């Protein structure tokens, strides 16, 4: 992976156009900033020599997961490098929320990140303390930051400690203070000097390769993060590498620009004190939510999202005067909810799931707060907009009919799954699953592969604690245009759904990463395409929430007696040949089954390369599926003809 911002492009290899366009951190519990940083090494002779006291930067570098969740290489939107970026941006957002500065400039070039705001600037005498002294920051003063986004005196320190280079510049009242660090160590303490530069703060950092080996920023992940900031902070302008991010309509814009299917009725947009929601329905399956607390994207939801789901069902039942099933009311719903909370409590340091039960100390519960708002605002809206109310009821009745028609088929499908002994024949399961109360549950992975040879190699090479293997039998069915009935009638799809445990949505998803592991030839890419179609057709939220990946495996092995180099492209192969010189042995891997388990360990371990499958906000799923998986239209014929060279190259490589 190149160490630079990767521009998303169209990649025929993964989706005709591959979707290379944000969950969450490991559940490490709460970090207590007042605890002493001491590590105890248990040995046979337990003495004073076994006790070590770590300073702030040593502890962050030793236990980065406590501060930024997982590390990763940048392929996933919740990888550590994006948490570092978010922590710096959050400070600038807080300035905007307090009415200071309406623009944030961000650039990332050659893995060097620069974030510049035009807020008040850090008090010059406290600049060094604010980025290098734990438990120091303005957010402990609730008068200044009543509903803050950033971590209380921890986030910027974590960025400093985990960066090979970190520079902070603060401009106030015509003066500037600059300090430079390396891995948290102060390298240059510049004197305060006069400056004509606009007030504000500029932070520059380079993530440390020792902590994030082979990392690279993905433009799509960053842009999604920045759009969320824009939606939640109307009037703010963010400039990133020449692209402008700005929203005038908040969550209405968010839903409008992220809908993958046509809405059944116009988006409902409601606002109140400390709460904003946007709601609509599409003909897609499942439920799709975007939830936020104090501007923080809570990718794992939490009490506010749970309260919304309950209150929405309750309000619709009361409005329509009928006790519809919750699954029928919420089927196909797409909604965004944002709340502002005094001193929110999150379930992890990276704040991806809200745990607060109250909206303010001593205040009403989150459930009551959200319910009171929807009961009034949503009910009033539906009474005033009868066409929306009628469209919503038609959608509910349609979902009810489909559910009743499916009841018998579901029962038979579950019985069939038991008979074929899923966990022995199709699935080689792992010991830990997503949601287990273990640090490594966020790393849980299901490899979906085809053929006994490939699944056998992966099974032998995998980490049995966190990596599972699901073996396909031949090519899956093209599911485009089919109803969810096929998921239960088709054995492969039924068993895959059962393995993932996603029949009722993603709440009980068993693996954080679903990885398509197929051969790098035309047949393998066709299988990828069919599986992506399956997920987009029936479980689009799984793709949109960043759970689906394609495994990259090497095409070549170049070696001599002293060294072996695995190459993922012709360019890498040529570089390896030049490096090893002479006449090294070159092997072309034609399929996963040809790679031995001992070699496979290199490709699904810490150096695993994953290509995320992500749909751009301007790419409606149904349009995409129709073009590539529907009938052979003239437009697609033209596309195939124009890309024949790509196809020929693929065939030539696998010959």
C-alpha cells in the first residue's frame, strides 16, 4: 500500500467498478486518566525491580489501544490513523461550536497531516502543556466547553505520542508560539514572537511508522468523516486537499446525499433543542442509522439510537392507531439522529457507542427525552403531511405481507441449517466473536472462500481465536432483482446468513470483518462480484458500515537462497527482481489453493492487505446493481467493449 492519500477510483477487478471508495474500537473499557501508569511484570522472583512507572508518552505508546482503539493500516475507517486525525479536528470543531472561526483547512500530503483552524488559539503559555501534559486542557472547564467533542485532555497527547513528528502552532493577539515533538518528546521549544498571521491553531503530525507500519490514508474514509462534520455543524466550511465540505441543511443533507435507494416519501426533517432527526424509508431491506452525540459519529449506536428506535415505533403506532410489529415499521428505514449531551459517557475511549442514560446530570432519561420529542414533533408532522403518513402506512403493510409470506420458508430454512450441521461442514468457526467482552473481538474476521484447497489452506494458517472460514461450493447465484425469499431457499445464502447471524439486522453480527478471499483470476473476480451483489441486495448496511473487504493475495513469489519477496503487482515483481539481482526463482500463484498454509500465514496475519468495499455517496445501489448485474443493456455492452483490454490482461495473467 502506498504511503499517501489514495484517491478512490474505478477498479474493474472488484465490482466492474470496484467500490474502493466509517466500527469501532476494541472494547477496552474505560481509561482512568488519574491512575498511575505502572506496569507489573510477574515473575518467579517478584521484587521492586519488577515495578516500572511509565510517563504519559510511554504508556500511550505501550498501550495505544486504550487511547485510539485498534491500529490498522488505514484500510478501515476505524483504524488508528483516522482517530488521530479526528482528535485534532475535534478541537477545531469545538472552537467553531463556541463561535470562534468558521473555516478549517486540512491537507494530507505524503502522510503529513496539517489541520488549521481560525479559533481563539491555545493560550500561549500553555501550548506545550496542552499537547504533552496528561489531564491538561480547556475542556475541564464546563463553562467553556459545555458539550465538547474532543477528549478531556487526552486526545492531542495521544496524537503527539504516536507521531514521529508533531508540531503545534498557536496564534493569539499578534503573537505565535511554536513547539515541535518526536514520539512525544519535545525537540524544539520556540520562543514567543510577533506574528501578523490570523489567530488560531495549526497542528502538523506524521503518524509513526513504528506504531502504524505500512499505513496509508484513504481519501474516501476521510471525506466521509468530513462530510459528517459539515452536516452536524451548519455554516462551517472545511477545505481538504482542494475539496470544500459545507452543509446548509444538516441531517437533511446527510440523508439526501447518502440514500442508496429512492425514498418512498420525502425526507422528514425535525429539529428541537439539543436534538435533530431526519427519517425516510426505501425499498431496501434492514435498517440504516446514522447517529451522533455532540458531533461525534457513534458508529456503534448507543442509548440515543436505541431510544430513537423505540420512540419511532411507539409514535407510528399511536399515529396510525394500530399495533403494527416493530420489524414492519422499521423495515427499510433510513434515519439520522443527533443529540447534544452534558458530559456524555461512552463505552470506549474512541467514543463509538454512547452509554449515558441521562441527557444531563439529574435530568430526564435519554429514552424519555427522545420519546417526548418524537411524540410531539413527528406526530405533528405526519398530521400536517398526510401524503407522507399514507406512504409510510403502505410501506408498513407491504412489509407485513412479506413477513407473513416468509414465515413458513424461514422455518424450513432454519431446520435445513440444523440438518446440514452448519458449524461442522460449511463454517470453521473461531473462538472469539464480535461483541464478546474481549479486546480482540474487534479483530474477528470471516473469510469467505471457494473450493476445498483454498479453504483448507486458510483454515490451517488462520488464527483460531479470531479468524473463521466459510467455504462456498461453486459460484453463488446472481441475486440481483430477487426478493429476500431467495436467501432462505438458496442453501449457500441461507447458511452464510446464519453464520453471520444477520437475519434480524447487524445488532448480533458475529464478525467485524467479512473478507472475500477468492482467486485473482476472472472466475475469482466473478465470485467476488456475485457476493458483493448479495450483500448490497439484502444487507446493504453491512457494506455501508464498513464490514466488507476483499483479500489481496500476492500474484508472484520472487526468491533466491537468502530472501523471499511476495509481490502483488507486476511493478512489485520487477522491483523484487532488481533487488535480488541475478536470476531469482519467480513463481506465479494461479490460485489460493497453490499457496501453502505456511506461506498463507504471511498474508492473513499482521501484514494482511484488505481492500475495503465502499459505496460512494453519489452511487445509488440499485442503479449500480442494475447496470452491472441486470440485463445486458447497450450501455453495458459499450462499457465491456471499452474495457476489453482489462479483461484480456486478466485472462493473460491467469493463463
